[in-house]
């Protein structure tokens, strides 16, 4: 159910962007978005319950950002740094895309560029994935609201079934209390999403 909430949300947002561009007469951009959307849906919709490696999620994040850059005239920059050993971390499909969408929604202003960085490292307790953007940040009130929703761990109770809260519950249901999420942000100084995953069993044995 959680997975099926992600896909229509993403598709609707993309179709709304196509509608706006078509009204502006930008048929070439509409055509490019349609092509990119088809490519992305091959990943997101078919076998939606499949788990994939972190490096695979990153590749499709690149596709998503390329799609968004058609709309935003290449104003979104992307960087990635995965420490050796983290690339194979398995997670549900469409874990990173809603996070990146959140970065764009809160961080990209009417002018200038937005840089989004995905990095991952191994510490003593697990694998930590960071998603950072250098955008406008999130207000204290909005950040407090998001953090409160994250603690509920039930999107049906708080009626906020899309985006970060949705991803948080999907990961919590998969990994249990060994998984954690935190968000840090200051207005004007960007936002960092931190996701802590337990070490895979084979890595625990090697450690």
C-alpha cells in the first residue's frame, strides 16, 4: 500500500509539469519529459516490491534529476559519494526519489542553482546515508511538524502518506528499530536527511 502511494504521487506531479509546459507552448520539453517518464516508470512501476542496491537507486535518482532539469532548465546539480562497501546496501525501490523531490521542493528557489549530494559511509553501528542540499532550508515550524510525523510511524494516522513520512515507514517496517531517520535544517543553510541502516549480516560477519 505504501509503495502504491508513491507511484501515483510522482506520476501526478510529472503530468502537472507537462501540462504547464504545454500551455506555454514548449512542445519539445513536453516530448523529452514523456520519454524520460517512460524510462523512469519502467523502474518504478514494474516489480514495485523488489529491493535494489543503493547504487541502483542512485542511478535512477540521476534519471529523475535529469527529468526535473528539463522543467527547471538545468538548475539542479547532483553529486554522489558512496564509500566502498555501501553500494550494495539493499533497500525498497523508490526510497531515494521522494527524498530528492523534497530537496527540490524546499530548496530550489526561483533563481540560481540547487546542489544535491548523496553520500554513504560505514560506521560502527551500520551504514549511514546522507542526502544534503544547499537550498533555502526548512523553517523551524515545518521541521518540527515533519519530525513529529516521523515519530508516529503510521501514515494512516497522520494522513500524510506521501514523501519522507511514507519512506520512513516503509524502511521502519523493513528494518525495524535498527533503522533511524533524522532531518537537520536551518533556513538559508540547506537541509540534510540522515538515514541509518543496520549492517547487512554478511558485513557483520566480516567485521
